[in-house]
């Protein structure tokens, strides 16, 4: 890996008007989606994928990644000022952020959280960059057989850690995979599950499926839940740039905590499925354990804001690692991002190292620059962004639904996909309502095609021997161990519940 | 209904009632999807049917297992209401995640807005709202299919904003017209996107308005 490549890609990004424009646009849209409670990064990507359909690879990927990277940074504003988490990842920030706002220290809390978040994002990108040489020999050892098992392991892992029953998670992942099999089979030319419906012969439109499973259910849920936030004073005293600057200084005073939390967050990001909420709580817990005196936490201690915010943003860099090099997304947001990358023609796996390392570096730089841009912009416009928290669901819902319908029409121009959208949305809402984890679906539908391709290649190369390859055995063992542990844990939890 | 000796006065719901509950019905729907897809796959030749079998058959087994778990959980927990509010549950999460070391201190009388919603006795109104919202969504799809995006979407937007969101006609008109004009300028004039024109609109244009 040469310095030419590292800094050449930075220069390429900075001197490309298209990429820079898309990065700025992505950052602004990301701030919007992050700041409005109930929207979030996953929805942002789902809704905007159709707009990058057919675009060039680099500007499209930079747009999506920048947007995804900054939603967390903007999401903390409502957590701190009103105790309303933008996404689940911000729940830990409330514990100290909201009491700080109540004490008149909202500006300090915001300045600290924005800076910690920005530094966390940059450190996450650094971890990703530093691990490329480490991961390279491992990735290059993987053959099609291992990529098939990796797809199954990805679903199992995400199902395991998504909180609900593991069977539900695996079923949803398998459901996504089954939908990925719709269309012309590349081996036999049989039109699977598509009969005479020509629009299905190319496969079920990924954009339609993602919007149906993630965007429409979220909007219905937002409408059912209500969620208008109006009981707060809209007087944003103590949030000026000067007050926030004190928070920036506080973050640099606790740089060692920022560094530790960012490292923990980045490594949590590498593990598929653990997600931002886990990263935030683990780092909050770490801050409580390691900082003195612990009694201050919960009463408005700035360290309680810094630790979770560093972690949630650094996780993004970490989770790009399995996403780009193994095709196993670290989170549902990354799974949708991976789907978008595939649409843009970016194929995850060893080729990212052998042929597209420049793209990897551009993405790393995009993470760094968009994080810096988001922090700088937010430090000046926080009070206006905070107003987005009051945007009523009743007004947001029709706009998002219209964008969803528009996106479906834009993607392939086939009206039949609107009918697929309606049918799949009902299932998507059922999954949300009855606590079926949806992240494995995104992984299943994105990886289904890759898994099938890998399986056929592996079968052609090794026949039954592909099950007995050492790495295949290790991966199969990991799948079985994950399921066995989940069942054991479920059994123990049940026993505890009964005892209570 | 039989009485459950372990649960005091609470009678255990019947298996039939558990099977008819929405949660179990949804699992049965997932089972039906897998069963149907595997059945269809059985009509394909190898290797087109290979992965649908490898994924679909375990899917059937797991959904059936989930049905059993749903029924068991329903019979165990039906009628038992978690007395904690959302806020208390959140505080329990804080305790769990920090090993009980953190007590959150808020001003007296403050509640965390989105964390206080008590959902226990809202089921009926929730179901109604779900139906209405899905109704609006399907209306949008139907309007777009019949009249095309540029005619269907403002009709939907106006109806939703005024009748569902209870906005005034003035704001409704401002938002609808404003968004329509903005989208039209960006998408049609700048980006030159051509969207589906709708079956009825197309029929009218083809038969009555074209030369």
C-alpha cells in the first residue's frame, strides 16, 4: 500500500466536483434524517438509493456513505436538548446529556457530543485503514465455498445479536434469501417464482424490497405511534457557538476517553450485528467503570456524553470492514448500503483489495471529510437543526411515502413494482409489529445472489469436498455454535424468568 | 380454557385462541410463504431448485418451531401486563447497562417525551390507525397506477394532510403545491426524468387527446 495511493485518492476526491458535491449533499441529507426523530440512517439510505441508481460508482458511493456516516452525529441533538433519541443508538447519550441541558449546559453537551462524534468517526476510518494490510491475506485465502458459508454466518450472527428470538432472525434472513432467488436462474435459465411476469425475470427489484421492508413500515409505525414533540420550550438559550466551544474543549480534555471509546466502537462495528446501540451502552458502561467519581454519571457528566457518541460514530468505520471485504454487513444500515453498492457495480470481496483499493481509500476519506464537515456545520446551525425535532409526523409521512413511490418508479420504471411494494410492505409491517428483526432480511436479500453464485462455483470446483475444506469447517462450526449458544441462552433466560 | 396451577387466578388461554392471535397468525403466514416457495421449487430441475430447498426447508421447520414458541408464550403471558411505564423500562435499561451504578437525575416533573407512551390499552386504536394509514398508502399506489405520479401524488398529499394530519386547507394547499412545483422543476425540468403516466391518463391521451 503506497502513500501515492493513500494521498492520491484524497486528491482525487477533493478535485472531483461530482464527488465533492455528492458528499456535501449526502452530509446535508444525513443531518436532516438524523435530526428528525424516527427517521435515521437506515431509512435515509433506503429512500435515497433510487436517486443514485445509474449514477457513476464513486460519486454514488461517496454520497451514500457520507449520508450514513453523519446521521448519528445529528441524531444526538434531540437526545440532549429534549431527551428524545433520534435513533436507538442515542439512548445512552440521554442519561447525561439531558440532565446537562436541564442544568443550562446544553451548549457544552452539544459541543462535546458533536466533537466526540466527529473524532470517533475519523478514528473509525483510521482503524479501517490500519486493518487493511492485516485483513488482506485472510480475505485472499477465502474461496467461493467460504463466501457461501460467510453469507449464512452473517445471517446467523445478525439474527443472534438482534435481540429477538434467534429463529425469527434466521427465518427473516432466509426469507430475504428466498426473495433473492426470484428471477432467471443463471445456471439453467429457468424463470424461478416469476412465471409469466416479465418484470420479475431480472429478479425482484432490490430497491423495491428494501423500501417495502424498511421505509414504508417505519412511516406506518410513526403514524400509529404519533410522536409529535411539542411540549418543550423552543427557547434555545445556552446553545450558541461560544457555549458549544466549551464542549469542544471538554472533549479534547478527555481525549484518552474519546480514543478508548472510539477503539471499542470500531471493533464492535467489525462484529456483524452488534450495532450502534450496543457500542454506545458498552462505552457508556466503560466510562462509568473507568472514570472517577462514578457518582457524577446520570447527573450531567460530560464524559457520559463523550463516550457513547465517540463509539457510535467510530463503529461505522469498523463495520465497513466486513461489509467491503467479506460481503457480510456489520449492521442493517450497512446491509442496505451494501445493496446500494451492488447496484452501483461495487462487488464486495477480495476484488476490493486487488482491483478497487482506490475506491476503498476514497470511501475512507469520504468518512473522514464528511464527519469533519458535519461537525463544523452543526456547531453553527444546531439550534435550527433542533427545530427539525418538532416536525410533525403527520407532515413527514406523506412526503416520505411519496418519495418511496417515486423511488420505486425511478429505479426500473416498471409500474408492477408498485404492486410488489404494497404486498411486501404488509409483510414488512408485520415483521416490525410482531418483533421480527428486519436487519437479517437486508443481509439475506443482498447476499442471496452472491451466496448462490459462490455455491455453484464451489460445487463446480470441489463437489462435496467443499464441505470439508478447513475454512469451511471452521465457518460451519461457527454457525452451529452460534445457534447452539442462542438456544442455550434462551433456555437460561426462560428459567430465570420462571424463577422470578 | 383450563386453569393454570402456576398462575393463580389467571386462566390459561386455549391453544385455539393462541393460534388465532395476530402474532401467531403472522408466523403462520411466514410458514405459508416458505411452504409455497418450496412447493414451487419442487417443480424446477436441479440445480435451479437446490438453494431454494437448502434455504426453504429449514425455513419451514423454523417457522413451525416458532409457531410452537408463539403459542407457548401467548398462553404464558396473555393477560399479564408489565406494570412499568416506558420511562421505567428505560431506567431499568440504564441500570442493566451500567451495573446499577448510575441513577439518572432529572428535574422534578420532567418526563422523557417519547419514552413515556403507555401502549397497554391502545391496541384497538392502534389497529384502527394502522388500517387507516395502510389505506392511505394503498390509495397513493392506486392513484399513481391509475393517473400517474404527477396527478396521483398531489391528490394523495392533499387528502392525507387535511384529513389525516388535520392540517388547515391553507397549509395543505401550500405544502402540496409547493412540493409539487419543487419536485417537478428538479425531476422533470432539471433531471429530465419521465415517470409512469398512469393507465387511465395513458388511455385518455392515446384515445382522446392524440392525433
